[in-house]
């Protein structure tokens, strides 16, 4: 039972690591112009609000 729990825990953490890597790589490929949440890859970035 302990080995099964360890295997499941390792599998979940491994899956999360892969998802994290894919998401970080996607953000890096978009570059600084695509930082707005939900912005399409070809959509221009909206100007920042200044107070």
C-alpha cells in the first residue's frame, strides 16, 4: 500500500512538472508582448494604466 501511494504521488508530481514546463515554455515563446491574461498570440498588448 505504501509503494502504491508513493507511485501515485510520484506520477502526480511528474505530471504537474510536465504541465508546468509546457506552460512556462508557452509563455516564453509568446515573449513580453503577450503578457496580458487571455490575450491571443497575435493580439497587441493593451497599454498599462498609470496612476
